[in-house]
C-alpha cells in the first residue's frame, strides 16, 4: 500500500574502476545460500512476534528510525527540538520501536533529543547509540576506544539518553590503536554491569566481526548498504547471517536519492555534507538516475513510492536486515512504514537484480573495501 507520500576519510581507495567492479560482484550469487536442509537460516533466532525482526538476541521493529540529521544537521540544517520530538514520538505510534543515534551526532545534541523524546516511553523502545570518537574538545576528534575512555563515554551517553541502560551499544569506528577484542571485553563488562544490553559494530570487516563476536556476542553490524552501495554483499552480510548477527543498513535510501529527492541537475555547495560524498558528484548522479528510473518502474508495479521500493529491496535481501531510514518528517516515516506491505517474489528479486547489475555505478565502494575496517 502506498502511504501517500509527496511524491571519515574512509574512501580514499574509491575509484570509478573499483566501482564498476562492485556492480559485477553484487549479483545473487555473491550471497551464499545459508539455508540448511531444514529450511532454517543458520544462526538466526526467530522473533517471538512475526511483525518484528531479530538482531542477534534483540527483537526490534522491522524498520527503525535514524535520528542523525535531526540535530546534527547532516543533510539539512539542525531542526528544532519542538519539531523533532513529535517525529520521534509519532514513529512510536506508527509501530517503530528502534531508534538510532550516536554521541558524535551534534556532538551530543542528538542523543539529548532522543533521550528527551523517548523518556516517557522508555520501556517500550530500543535505543541504539555509538561511541568511538574523541569528543572532549566539543568537536569530533580522532578515534578513541581505550577501555577507560569507553567507560567514561558511556556514562555521558546514559545521562544524555536519560536512561540506565543502552539497549544496543555500537563501536562507531574501529580505533586502529585498540584491538577489537579489548573493545568487546570492555562492552562485555558494561553488559555485566547492566549499562549496556547488546553489542554492535559499525563499518568493520568480516575478520573484525569474527574476533569481536568470539569475545562478546555481537547483536548487530551497522554499515552502509543500499541498491547503489552494494560492496558489503562481499562477505560482510553473509558473515552476519552465519554468526546469527543482525545487519542494520544505514543509507538504505541512499541519503534521499532513492527517495526521489534529487535529480540529475542537483548540485551541492562546498559546505554541504553531500559535496564530499563520491556518489553525489554530477557524473555519479547522472549515472545513478538509471537506478532511480528502475526504482520508479518498480514503484508503479507495486503501487508504492520509490523510498518504499528502496527499503523493501534491502529488507528482501535477508530476514535479518533492519533498515533505519533517517528522516526529519513524520509523513516520510509513515511512508517508510508503508514498506511493510510490499513483498517481492524470488522471481521478481532476480529480475530486479538482473536489471540493477546492468547499470554501471560511479563513486561507490569497490567490493574489496568490504574486507577492510573503515
Ligand atoms: N554507522 C554509521 O557510520 C552511520 C552513518 C550514517 C548514518 N547512520 C545512521 O543511519 C541513519 C540513516 O542513514 P542516513 O540518514 O545517512 O541515510 P538514509 O536513511 O538513506 O537517507 C536519509 C535521507 O533520506 C530522506 N528520506 C527518508 N525517507 C524518505 C522518504 N520516504 N522519501 C524521500 N526522502 C526520504 C531524508 O530526508 P527527510 O528528512 O526530508 O525525510 C534524509 O535526508 C542515520 O540517521 C543515522 O542514525 C549511521
């Protein structure tokens, strides 16, 4: 059903050629078939409620809300608290119980907003937040995951989020100076103390996922994944499936592009966040219009909106995928929840994939980057 809608310096190695390679690797065959003879997916716990999805042992709504742009102003000017609280609480009314933030968003102001908005319904929701940057100057500094630093960071997060526990505590970016086992061990202690309930990782390689999971079970890996950014089909998503870890794609609507927010003439000023994104150059946008046209075609077939198709597509790839589209608008949240009514048959998914793979992509990550911590 169409909910009436309107209508880190991490990519040094990206090159157009790597990119064209990504389009080749991301076929259905890139995903292993992890179904056993019983038809179950290995390592995956079943949700007690068929309307929910599992991230490890954590049960969440099948779509969450990414709160990054509300106060940090990543894709828009920072919004007023009085306008954003109704979006967050309205999402709860729509059935969303999974909210994503990080101490670096703002920094700090986004966690404060999420904490205030969700305080009255704290026991009904799952709050995910992330540590990993040195924010002591009040600005985003380098990475810091030293155990004492994490413990201190979590105290601040708990205060800002107005809670005594963080349901899903992610390492935002791996600190090259701290082994991931030490980070996992620190989170393990925080879990013992009840200050965190589940452990997550963001933008890490399959090797790092395995090392961390051996020390403290990982509930979710959160990394960028969409129809346009498919590098993580190279091992990362399958590794999550094998280990019973959920996968939380950020950027599932390609930062708005697959929600039909831009067109081939869109240009960004130097101070815009989009200006530094390699797939928002004029050349990349022009190339990706073909993806958007394909998405619009599927939207017509399914009586859906482009954003709904973008979300339904990622959700259809694996049952343990839970997207967290970011929005500052309640009508977009409502539209995004309308995705739950869209289903693809296997034949449709193959047809969709076949068309997608014929489209050369520009400025996206090459598949080899999935094997490197970002
Ligand atoms: N782990 C990480 O490193 C990392 C990195 C980035 C983000 N994140 C998290 O992931 C969340 C989502 O990622 P993201 O925000 O970067 O990308 P995204 O969800 O792909 O895109 C967000 C953009 O899409 C637009 N949008 C959402 N729904 C729409 C709809 N139905 N129709 C048209 N446009 C729509 C939003 O604009 P409107 O506000 O106008 O709706 C917003 O500008 C973030 O909020 C954040 O919590 C994590």
